[in-house]
C-alpha cells in the first residue's frame, strides 16, 4: 500500500481571481486600449519592426511610448505586435496608468500557483488548531519584527522549525496553465464602512467560471514512528485527513464575518446576496469554498480571525505593528475596509456610475482521491 494519497483538485473561480506577478503594467508602454479590449504589447517585436539604422530615429524611438508606434491595422487578432489581448479595459486611459499584472508562465498563460492554495490550507489548519487547543492571544509571545510576530504560535501549531513542519506532508502542485483568453480586466475599489468607494485599482484577473486543474499529495510517511520521534504534531494525520471539513468550517466563519460587515452598509446589495448564497451552500464531503489571491485581506492571514476576540490585544498589535493605514481612532474596527470589484452602469441621467460587486478571489475547490 502506498504511503501517500494523491487528490485530483479542481479549483473553479466564482469571482475574478487576481494573483499578482509583482509587476505593474504601464498604459502605452506595456499595453494599449482599443475597441473595448486591452492589448498587451510585445515591445521587442514592435521595435524589431522599426528601422533603427538611423541614429536619429533610434534616439526618437527610445523616447516614444511603444503604443504610439502602432497603426490602426496592427490591432487585429494574430498581430505579431501583441503578446495577448484581454476582454475589457481599465477605467483610466491616461498615459502611464497602471494595471497590476496576473502571474503567468513564460508563454503568458495564467496558472494557479500551488503556494496560493497551500497558504489557504495553512490558514484554515492554523485556525482549526487554535480553536481545538483553546489558544489565546498573548502579547508576550510576539516577536518584535512584524513579519515574524506570530512565529511562536506557528511553531506551537505546525512544528518547531521548517524541517519539522506539519505542512511538509502536503504538496500542492501548480495548476495546468490556461489560455490568455481566460483573463479579464478587473476594476477594483476599496470600500469603507460608510459605503464609500476609494482608491481605484486595476488588475488583470482570471475570469469567473474558470477551472484550474491541480493535485494535492499528502505524504503519510511523515506520520510514521520516525515522524513521532521528530516531534510532528500527534494529531497531524487526522487534521490532514479532514482538510475539506476544516476548510468548510473556516470559510463559514469568514463568510459570516464578511456578510455582517457588508450587511451593515446596506442590507440589499449584490455583495450581500452573494455572501448569502455562499452561506447557504451545501457542498458535500469533498468540496469547499475558499478566497484566494489578492483581495482576500487581513482576515485571510494565518491567525487573523483568531486574534480579533481580544479587543485590547488587537489595539496593541494594530498600534505596535502599524497595521492601520490613514487615520484611525482607538476602538475602531480593524480592518475597516474591504476590496471589492466594481461594475459600471449608466444612470437615468446618462452618467456612468460604479456599483460594488463581490470581492475578488472566491473559488470552489473539489478534491477527488486518485485510485492507484
């Protein structure tokens, strides 16, 4: 009998999914806007097509935005001057406007990094064990540097160091890549508790109703007698065997929290209706909902939700680690904003208005055990 279990995993997007590459694309330099679509420029192919033997022309080209070298006839499917074309356009058409790039492989095909899904699994496991062991926030256990603040809790739950970490037993593969045609432009805003929409952000995103195929391998050998001597958590095998159930419970808590937050703004919006649908979902034993990527916010961090039960503790870490942006009074809820997608609608007075839409990154995950 194999000492590991492999699951075939399907991750289906319910809302646009943005997982960033860390690169911001500039309008007229990296992309152009035309005919309701966003055209990603292949600057090398475009420059190769120019006559650069003339030094004066070469100097002029160096100072010219690549989009200004394109002609009307270049904007066509299959044009060599574009790496890919995306449905939709950013709200801003100004030169130098930014769009956050989606992570892709070397062939410009979007994929789901295994690290993104594994991070979500780690967060849910940490939340589950925190509750099971009845842990409590304790400022004396925090490290001074923000990025290592909760390392004592992580060691207590997952193992004393990377070589003895429970998550070593989980291997999540990158998904199979998808065509660039599965991308869209997502226009995003930051919504505050008063319902105001601020800080416009544009990003490439994977469209809703897109399926990624991946695998999860759980290595049971790490829970042998040797593993017990290596001081891995004794309950580790049980936790990993209950991943869908743990994920369902963690997501249910997230959905309740977000539903209450958005309902306090307005009881009847598309976002509230979306979260109500999530709360009523009956998924069975092998499926779960999860929010991935950019937009999931602070509550998606490993111990985010666990820390909010102690108000004084929360005030201390928000202050000491400078977690809040802008003005904040003591006692104000944290976090006080959410990132939401927005849609554009024409009003009766012929104005274009932005309407909040459900947040980015919500996905349905199905795990099917592979029979050897």
